[in-house]
């Protein structure tokens, strides 16, 4: 499996479509994704700060739920 597994959950960005299909066939019905804005945060933070925080939250919540597919650019 190319998808990163954590607590029975997989990252969508690293999964192939057959892996997602198989994961859904096994009964997964939960998907998480964060929506964050791209905006300035002063000279010390990147434009994607909101998105990074949302991805980190999904990466922490999905394993606690167990059996979830989640979207994260940089799985923890």
C-alpha cells in the first residue's frame, strides 16, 4: 500500500484509486479534509499556514476515529 496508514486510517493524497476502492469496500464511510485560506500572516509565517494547521488536525483526528480517509499534504 502506498497510502500512509495511521490508526487504521489512510491519507488520500498518497493512496492509489484501487487502495481507496478497497478501503471503501471494507466499510470506511468517514472522510476528513481541512479547508484553509491562503493569506499573508506577517513576515514570519508562510501563506499556507491555515492549510497546514488544518492538515495537521486531520492527521491527528483521523486515527482517533479509526478507519477514516483523510487529506494531508504532509502526514505526521
